[in-house]
């Protein structure tokens, strides 16, 4: 999607979680799916919604709002699951709604102020402003915990 | 496999596959020899395995492998010829050498650095077995320097006793049909010494009468060699019965009279002698530029693998299939099963009569699906033998490292297990075997003092039991030192100091992360990975591991694994609004709880009375955290399950949906391993249902500290 030659270009998928605007590098996004009922995993961390069937494979789905310590919204049909790929592993992120795809350059990114007491900020890689709205760019590696394979 | 378009790479790949088989045969043969077999066939098998590896390696220019295999083969040949009887020390060396051959094969395959130092060390020891004949071997080794003169230069120095042979060699028609090439044989003969080859073409008919596929030529070779007649005959081993072969030998005192020039002449003669018939010979003999390679290159036996195949009787016809294709088939069958489940669900919902054609057809469909599935699974199944053979090497190395005498006994090598399971079992099993040798067995002096045999025994057993594969690692060592284990666990803060544990519970402490029994860090174990890693890997295969130990008698680790990683006969049940699947083979019966059936053992622990016996009762919904404990369980439906260790348990569920085959989908990619959950499956409606491992759940909850163990496991998994 990005134009050849302009390596600084960055495309972000923006979405809403608990009425806040977040975004992810679109290169890590594999697909966007409508909400389907998840099968809860016993004894899982509370931000794990469970697993769903993604064309025959088991896809773990994380409630992004709970992961970011935001008030969790009632799930409804308009919720979507963003399927992201990180280090070869697919994970679903449950968000309220997907808004837009925006193209920016690296220069548009601002380093977030260091407010370490804010648990959200540790997962926010950068901030950017689009149409006067602040968009948080998530650091996917901080959001998605390492797989158990690596621990073992 | 990525180089599939390169035909050479393909041949190379199939050579390495063949090597694996040969190495297996080699190990088997050595084991038989070690067990006291002394029939000529066994040593022949061993010899041929090394010989064929060498032959193939020569064709691919794998010098290091050829060099080692050649001298190994020479020693084995001594045994074969009956000139040497291997004692236990030399048998050990043979095993080491076999291990090294397999290392070399792997190094060559992966293009990894060749462990030259080990080669040299082993070669020195192998040569030592030969005693006086070492020098002769050195001369042979010089064959590999690409100098045409090497042979003739070396010969006078050694001044060996030369034998003269007159060899008459007349191929018959079959020799070409089996892909043998007279030129190679002649070249190999020349490798033994100085040969003068004459070609007798008197039988050659006129061109118009010439049948293109018939051999007409006869060779008469005068060979001067240090080799014995048997060695000369060996060259013709693979064409035995396919040619007229007469070898007459005379001893000759005429030894040192071999001038370099003569050698070259000989070579030219050979090439010409070969080249002449090539023009009419039906098989295309690759013409070699004269003099670029020494005629003494015994290793130029590229045709050997083929000729071996031709010579070996076709015992079983086998097709080699790319594993990926099988994987694909397995996946497709999995999809088929899911599809069939969906279909049967929609037919059910359509309200068709059970005797309608559609329902009958569906039943037939189900049966076929199951048959297909079983057949596909059988393709993937492999005997555990290859795995066990690798373990015998581990035992050899481990026992040498800790200087203990250890005997490995294997049982049930033919037990078939899914290929993936075999591959993923190698690491945990290696670890357990090392543990058994290092920690399990006592040192020889102590064993003798305790009235045991000097050599310790480690037994590796595989068997099919109630729909699962059981693998046991048993040692006849001192057993687990429970005091010591408890002491360590307390000192490491894994359990509170005042805790009272049963023997079984103490044994299970070994599986705790962070526990390592090694009182001193040895070369073998104590690398910071412990039995917890073993347990995790077994669990990731859907298996369980248990331990039992008797002081002074030994320790036994039992691994229980599902037969297949793909499909399971399951009972689909409802618990707290969720659909769960239990393996059908653990379910003994279903009951409905009466008001008086449940007895409280202590707060939070209940038993249910089943036919006079008491069985612990668990509420699945509570155990999985789906709901809180209910006030009364009366009226609930209970599944009575039986585990491999013979224990029973009753599980409270809300309802039974169905019994059906489910396709197992691994949860490897999830973030953590949920205790008690073996895998997941996809139901007919596309929803995911979790497959429970009842033994795991109960093991976690059955003992009061289980929850902690499970928690720490999860912590590890989450990190």
C-alpha cells in the first residue's frame, strides 16, 4: 500500500476503544472480523476474552479495553476483532469500532510524555494528531504478552 | 526441500534419508552383536551399512565422511573375516564410531562444521584395534590425496606382501538391468593395487548381429595387491550371480617393483580397456578424462547405493512421501470431520426422521470419514524404535560422562506413535534418560555394596494402553531420596517448612519449576532446566507424566500420551453455559445424583457413593472458574471417569450433548497453557469448545497444594 521510495510513510489503522482513539501500524494487521462469541478460557487473565474459530484455527482474543485498564464496554454486534500478527503468532484484539486508515510520516509522530504512572502509556509508542484529534499509536509488542512457547 | 528444482539436491536429500535407514540398521546390528549374536549375517549387515554410506558419500564428495567410514569399514571387515573377535571394549568403540558416523552424516547434511577432532581420535582408536595393519590403512588413506602417483609412491615404502590374482570377469545381461557398471568395478579393482586389465572382445559379433542390450565383452585382470582375496571378491559383491567371475590367486614375492610410470600406464590401460567397450556397451559409461583422477580412487563407487538396492531382496514395498503432503491430508480430513459435524447438526435441526434416506446416508458418511481418518493416522504412525535408538546413544554418552556402567533395556520398540509425537518426545526423553543415569543410578561400588549388579539398568518401555501410548523410563537405582527432595524444596521456598507431604507429593515436587536435585552440578544435568521443562513439553503434547519411586529399588517415570494429535472420540457436555469435550475413553458411566449420594469429607471436599465405593466429586464449573460452588448438587448429572492410574473421579456437569469425533486443535499459540485444558475443537456451529484433560484437572485439585503448583506453572507460562 505504501508508495515506493517514500520509506518514511506510515499507514495507521485507527480505531476506538472505550471512546478513546488508538491506532496500529497497518502492516501488523492481518484482517478485521465482526464480533463472534468467544469461548472463555478457564483461569485466564481477565483481559483474555477467550478463543474464537478463525477458519479452522484457534485464535485467542484479547479485550483491548481491559488490557489498557479502560472501562470495558458491553459487547455488541458493532464490535470488531482486529487480527494482528506478531512474531508469527496471530492474536485478535477486541475493539469498539474501526475508524479509518490514515497515512502519515514518521515526522508526524511525537514521543509520548513520560508519565510512567499511567499504565496506558507503557503500551503507547507515540502520539500523533489527525484532524485535531490525538491518536495514540500502540506498541503491539507491549500489548500482546509473549507466547508461552518462549517461556518454555 | 526448498531446492526441489535442483535434481542433484533431490538425489542428495534422498541419500541422506537412506543414510538414516542405514544408520538405523547399523545400530540394530551392533546391538545384536553386543547382545551376543555372532552369525555372519549380522556383521554383514553392519558392514554393508557402513559400506553403503561410504559409497554414497563418495558420490557426493563428502570427504570427511568417506575417510572415517572407510577406516571404520576396514576394522569391521576384520571382524567379518573372522580375524578379529570384538570384546566389550571394541564393541563400545564400534558404537561410538557408529554414533560418529551419524554425526558426520548430519554435519554433511546440514553443511555444519565437521567434528574433525573426534574423527581423528576415534580413528586412532579404531586403528589401534587393527594393530599391525595400521600402516596399511595409512596407505589407503593416502588414496584421497588427488595425486595420481600417491599409490605407487607409497607402495614401495611399506613393502607389503603382494598377492597376485587373475580375475576373469564376464558380465551377464542382468548386470546392466540392475544398473551396475563394469567400469566402476574395474576402477575399484584398480584401487586395490596395480592392475592390468585386458579386454577380450572375441565374442563380439558383427555390428549387424549385435544385440544392443547384451554384454559380449570379457575382462581379464591381473591384479597385484596387498588385499586378500576376500577383499577382491567384495568388489564384486553387488554383482554376485550377475556375471561370470573367476578369481585365481597366487602369492607373489615380487613386491617393490612398481614404478610410478608403470602405474600411469596401467591407468591408461584401464581407461582404454573400459573405453573400448563403452562405445558399444548398452549402459552409458561416463567417460572420465584420463589422468584427472587417480585410478586408485576406491571411493568412486557412486553406483553402490543403486546396486545395493538391486541386490537387497524387496522385503516390503515402501513409498517415501513428503511429510507436508501427509500433513495436508491430515488437515483436510480434519476439515472433513468438522464439515460432517456441521452437516449432521443441520440435518438434525431440519427435523428429518432418523430413518430417512438422508440420515442413513449421513451414517454411512460418518463411517467412511472415520475409516479415512484411521487410515490417514496410520500413515503418520511410526514405531518408536528410531527414538529409542537415539536414547541408547544418550545412555552410552551419559554413562561414559559419569563413569557408571549402564545397560539400556528397551521394550515395545514396535509401538507406533504419531510422528510429531516422536519428534517432540526426543528432548524430554533425553533429559529423563540423563537424569536416570546421573541421579537415578548409584555408582558401581555402592550398587555392589547394596547387593545389586554392578551395572545399572535403565529400561525404556513403550506400549499402547487404553487408547493412549505409555512410555516408561525406569531405573533400578536408589530411588528418590525424599528427605533430600523435601529439604531442597523447603530451602528454595517452594513449599512451606512445616508442610506435611505424602511420598507421592514429595516425588511430584521434582516437577516444580526451579527445582533441581543435582547436589553437585555435573556435566550432564544441573543446567538449570529441570523436570518442569520435561513436564511442560509432555503436556504440550497432550500428555501427562507421573513418577513413582521405591527406596533402594529404583524410580519410574511414566509418560502417557494420546495416540494421535489430530482426532479424539469425545463426549460433548454442557457446563455453566459452555460446551466442553471430554475424552470418551475416560468416561465410565453417567449418573444422576440423589440427595443422599453426596457426603462431605471435609469442608470443600466431597465424595459420592457409587455402588458401595466412594469417589471424589468435583464440580467442573467451579473447577474451571465458570461459576461459584452451588449449595446443593442433588439432581446434577455426574460423569464417572477412570484414569490410567486406576483412580476414579466424579465430575458434575449440566448436561450431555453428544458423543462424537472431534478434531483436535492445538492451543500452542495461545498465550498460556490453561491447566486442565488439553486442546480445543471446533463444533458443528463453528464455535470453539475446549477439550478437557480430566486427569490434569484432578491432579491439580486433588491435592491441596495442587492449585499452587498450577499457579506457578501458569506464572512460568506467562513470563
